[in-house]
C-alpha cells in the first residue's frame, strides 16, 4: 500500500465519530448529571459552608462561656453561664406547666424526616411519569413542611415570651423571655445564635415550601408531562433533603450538645 493511501485511511478513521464515554470528554453531562442538577449541587455546597460557619461560631461562643457545674436539678437561669438546653426547650403546646425536655423539638425533627420520605416518593413517582402520585406526595411534603414552620413559629413565640418567673438581671429588674439585646435564659449570645441559626434554617424551609407549591401547581397543570420529565421535582428534592440534613446538625449542636 502506498504512503498516500495509508494517510488517506488514517484520515478517514480519525473522522469517524467515537462514542462518548459519559464523563468529561467535552459536550457531555458530567457524571450523567444535567446542568440544572449540577448547579443545584454547587449551590448546596456553598450553602453548607454558611451553615457550617454558623454552627462553628456557636461552638466557639459556647466554649468561651462558663458552663453550669452544679446538679442538673438545681439549675436556674443566669447570665453568668451557658444555659442547659433541656431547661430552655422543655415546653409543649397544650401541656402548660409540664416539664418535657426537648419533646417538642424531637417532634419537629420527626415531622421534617417524614417530609423527606414523602419527597423521595414524589421524585420516584416522577421517574415513573406518574402524575397523580407526584401530586399526592408533593402535597404531603407541603403539609409536613408547613407543620414544621408552624411549630418553629410557636417555639420562637414561647422563647421570646419566656417563663412566668423570669430572671433577675444585673440591674435588679425581672426580665421575661429573650431578644437580641436581653436574654432570660443566659448570655445574650445564646439568644442571638438561636435566632440567627434557627431563623436562617426556617427561611430555607419556607423557600422550599414556595418551590414545592410551584412544583405542585406545575404538576397539576401538566407542565412536566409536556416536557417529558420531572427533573425539576428532583432538583427541588435535592434542596429539600439538604434542608432536612442541616436540621439534624442544628438539632445536634444547639439542642443536644
């Protein structure tokens, strides 16, 4: 075979389109993730750093303050030391006067976990292109999420209102509840971090409810069926699972540790 013929053969072979490997070889979806899902992962990663900064700050501030060293049953609220969460979050709606440490917060956590389960079922139904099931599980997720936000609103109102006894402040006055400048339960920073951390998370839950409401309406109107996929529900699901996961860390750091 002549040199010219060999060169022509190599040129023809090179021009044949090779199958894509499905990784990073130009024009492909990285790891078979669409652009939208990849951007959602980037957003969640950046958001995780923000929550990590809040929780790290909480840990540092708590480390700087004295801890109560007496017997648990002898604990009283004071600005001299960091409060025990069991003594701060021990109320339950409708059960006035009963000491139920972290019972209501545990209920809130279970509600959010259930919402994550129903979100998984909504995404799975979308993969099956089952419009009715997507509607059903999105609605359940909405109900659980709205219940969680309502519970958090009650917890905030009770935290702000305080106990009947109140706490004697340094100037001799009796103060009830907490705000960004005064705190019945302990150092002011405890209240500040409570409002910032739980409020920041609550804002994320509320944003998720807005997205879920839109997705439910779009599903009802057949928007995703016309597109031929329910990828948007899956992207909202990623966000919702992230919000649920973050609450586990908030619950652990703020209420348990």
